[in-house]
C-alpha cells in the first residue's frame, strides 16, 4: 500500500475533482449569490475526513472508489451544511470556520440559512444522480438520510442545545449527544461503503464508526480547550464560555484524554480484526494523535 499521507492526498485529489465537477454543474440561471455561498461553504480548508473514510472503507472491502463518488460527495455536502447552520447566531454563533469567515458572516444571515438548505437539497440531488443504482446503494443512501436526520446528527444537535440550559452533566447525556451529533456522520460513510460492497463487516464497522466518532469529538473538545485559533481555524474556548456539556466538563481534561484512549483502543481492536489494508488503522492512529 502507498504511504498513508500519499494515499490521503490521492483520495483528496479524487474528492476535489469530483467536487469541482458537481459545483460547475450548478444551474447557470440560479442566483449567483446562493451558488457562491454554497461553494464558499464546501470549498477549501476542510479535512474531508468523511469522504476519505468512505473511499478507504470501500477499497478495503474490495470495491472501487468510483462506486461511492456520489455518497462521499453527498455526505460532505451534508457535513458542510451542518457547519454553516451550526455557526449561525441562533446556534453556536461563530464568525470563523476553517480559518476564514463563517458563511453567514461572509454573505449575511439569510443567505447563510439558505445556503445550508441548498447544500442539503443538493446532497440528495447528487445521491439520486447516480446511474445504475443497486439495492446496496439504496440502503447506503437510507443510512445517510437517517444518520444525518432527526434520529442522528440533527437529534444530537438538539440534545446539545438543550444541554446548555440544563444542570445535567452526566456521562449518559454526553454519550447520547456525541453519538448522534458527531459519530453518526462519521459512521455513515463507513457503513455506506459497506452497503455498496454487499454489506461486508457491517456490524463491526458500525462499532468502529461509533468509537472513531467519539474519539473524533473528544479530541475536538481537547483542541477547543487547549488549541489556538490558528490551530483549529475557529474561535477556541467556546465550549466553556457557553457552558457546553463536553467530555472535559464530565471527566476533566485528564479523564477526557483517558476516554479518548479507550475509544482509540476499541476502534483499533475492531478494525484490526477486519482485513484492513493498513489505511484505516493508520487513520485511527492519526485521529488519536491530533489531541492536544
Ligand atoms: C446544525 C443540523 C445541525 C447540526 C450541527 C456538525 C454539527 C451539528 C455541529 C458542529 C459542531 C461540532 C462540534 C460538531 C461535531 C463534529 C465536528 C467536530 C465537526 C467538525 O468537523 P471536521 O473537523 O471539520 O471534520 P472540517 O472543517 O475539517 O470539515
């Protein structure tokens, strides 16, 4: 297998090419401002973690990345819309994202709301644009809709908002928020790739996605608490300022690092049992190492 960084760059190149093609297919007649805001939100600065997980899982299971082009794009569009809406004044109220102004700050609040809506609609247009749709692909698309929706990411965001006004700061509430708000959209591309390659290792990959998603969110908490604006590309220390229920609040900084380690070890144990060709194991290592 190629070196991890080379392989990641190869996946990024493929993603950016398919993204450019999709963005250039936006209707010429649509208002420029909405197309500019959509492109601004989805282009540049993102790590593309979810598409990379989709491609890597697909290849690990014997598929070709072209089998999941639309799934990977749609998930990144959904992820981008969620960031645009999360940054709005009525939600997390952040002026910065990916090292630049957040979309509503750049284009105004109304266009920010509409750009998020348009990205979500476009995600499903992309999903439905695939030729030769199989039953496996339909199952994959259902998982994307479900995991991003009220029973997944949106539900988790609601729990997160409610937690700001609550005195509860228990592990179970935290887990419900993290699994739904973050881990489901990390798990969706992995399970989508399993579905299109015949449902291989579905249950094990679901477990892997949950652990990886929890690890991802806990390291994000640590970076918010200990990182700088330059390092994280957005305003740091907001969780504490807004009384967010985070892993640091529940377990303390050392406890959160310990939880990150537990999730990391669980994720690694699962992925090593599957016939991983090395990339996802290395990906899991990198995810763990990014904590401050
Ligand atoms: C508004 C419906 C709605 C949902 C919002 C995504 C989200 C739910 C909230 C954003 C805040 C947050 C802490 C989300 C957890 C997931 C997370 C760490 C997102 C950032 O994802 P990265 O690091 O971002 O993959 P890039 O910029 O690399 O794409």
